[in-house]
């Protein structure tokens, strides 16, 4: 790849660029949040996403979002993008997560079978201003703090911890080599050290329980949770409407025809893997597929569980095929995206995560409704675990904010220019304080939007289910 003039700029040039951006967009301006009359209607934005989703699952989506202001925040990635697009831009672009709230970080197993902490959701990833991710992350801690009935000062400390941790980490990465940044990650031992220094005895015990649960989220655990013996064969168990075997959805009772159709999807996905990963996948044979409802904002998109079994040993492999569409950031950045949406998600995940899923891939296929659809494929459960943010005490939430801030900075430093971003951020708390003001305004508006959704449900304008 050819280097541009910007790529080959000197260290002084890169620092100067960051300081020039600070002059053009003062750090204090990141406190700005659009006034109610300047915002797009969030319910209209959400309704616009419904057109391509599974109609019978939409009530579940709105029921989950209506459960609490935090649940609404998690599901409202598109309204958040619309709000962020009206705020000042530094002009410094990274591969953004696109939905970097505190619930989109978690534990999973690395290829070396070590438990690591990282970003875990990349449905909305796209090149975008780095500050959009930071603001969404910081605001999520204000929203979560309110959900947990933390006081104003406690919430303030958590939000500042996220923003300041990001700033300090970006300065650190600005002094590292590209390889050092590429290999930087947070593993279980690092997390234990954080817990020992900041969380006390009770916090350490909670962390160990989370770590234990993450290790139990493997294929053996999925075997117990998602399968049953039916007609003498291992099959995915029906738990409608959350888990429904695809044969019931397709209206096709011929198992041979069904196996042929699904086998073709997996064959095309297989071609997106490297040769060593294809060799691994080839040890398994497709046994069953079911549609699964996942997440909050993703409800209504098509998501499938594929059960594969090693015919010699009988051990299972679970894959998740999740529908990919345009990023919620797409209409606000003007970023050009090459290839299919599934490939966009996979590329973004590989760029942002320190270690990745060895079976990550993508596929475009004709869906069971006859329309062309894009999916990305990953392991369903590979040591995955997430902290329950709704039960975090103030000191735990603050420590978690520091961890998420560091992790986001490391992800951004892999694709952006950490030296330029660090020069923009500077050495003081100006940016963090501005983001804190933004977070309060965002959380206030989020509560009003949540009330508006519940009102629309009560009036019968939106259908919701508590499933």
C-alpha cells in the first residue's frame, strides 16, 4: 500500500496536527449536546430500522428497550449516531466501534485459551471520529450509574474515569511502537491485579465468579443449554420465540433439502477462512440450525445458531451467523465501505480486537425468505462472559470505567494516530470534563426518550412484548 503525505509526516508534524485540531475544535466544545428541537425523532429512526427485520420479533425488541433507561440506551445506537453527528468533529478518524457502550465490553477466550477483556460487539464498526466512541462510552456510565442509584458525585467519578483513562492510555500508546500497541491486551491476570488493588475482598470475589462463568461459556456449556436428543439425533432444542429450529421457520420438512441449503451457506463462509482454519472446520459436519433472538438493539435481525458435530468423536462446535447491515454511522460519516456488510464487520473486528476468533468469517446468501442477506460468522460461546453492570457498586463501576477507557484507546490506537490524538487531548482534564457534561445531557435526553417509547407502547402506537 502506498503511503500518503500524512502517513509519512514527522513526529512534530503529527503533534502539530493534533494541536491545530484543538484550535479548530476546542476541547471544551465536546460538552455540546443537541437541543431537543434540533434532534431527529428517535422513535422514527428506530421504526425506520424495522423494515428489514423479522416482523414477529419486533415486539421483543421494543419490550426489551422499554425495560429501563439503560436498556433503551443499549438499543438506541442509531439515535445516538444521529445525535453525535451534530456535535463538533476533530477531523481525526479511527476505525470506530460505532456502539462503544459499557455493555459491549467483555471476556472471551483467546486462541491460546487465555481469558482476555476486550470490545465484543462490532455490528456498527466503521471509520469515524474517535470522539464519538468516547462520548457514547462515557454517557453509558452516567446512564448505568443512575440505574444503580449512585449519587451525582459517584457518577461523575465513573464518567471522568472512562474519559481520563482513555486520555492517559492514548498518551501511553503515543510513546509505544506499532508492534507494542498491536500486541497490547488485558488478560485475566491483569484483571485480577486491578481487582486486588481497587475492588477490595468482595469485589475480587465477584470478579472471580465472573471469570468462572466466562470459562463455563464454552461448547460444552452450549451443548447443555441449547440441545436435546430428538429422533435419536443431537438437535437444537426449540424455545420459541427465542430459539426456533430453522425447519419450522422455512416450512420445509425435508431434512435432506434443508441440509443442502444450509450446507451451501457454510461452504461459502468456509471460503472466507484461511487454509488452517478451513482444515479445522472440516473436522465437523452440520447437524442443525435454529434462529436465535440476541441482544437488545439487534432483536429482529436474523441470527442463527449452527450446531456442527465431529462425526468421529461426537464433540460439538457452535457457530453464530448474525445478519449484518449498514452501520448506523454510515449516513453520518460518508465513509466508503468496500465489500459486503458482513465483511465490514469482520474487518472492523480484526482491526479493533487484540486477539480474535479463529473462525470469524462472513457470507452473502439467499435467505429463507428468498432475499439476498449478509451475515458474519463467529463462535457462539468461546469463554464469553460479561459483567453485570446493573449490580456494580460505585467503586466497581469506576474501576470498570477505567478498564473500558483503556481498552477503547488501545483499539483506536491500532488504526488511528495515537500521537495526534494525544496531542489533541493534552495533559489536563479539559476534555474529560467536557465529556462529563455531554454525558449528563445525553443521559437526561435518554430518560426522556425512554419515557416517549413507553408512552407510545401504552397508547398502542408501538407493540411490545416482555419475552
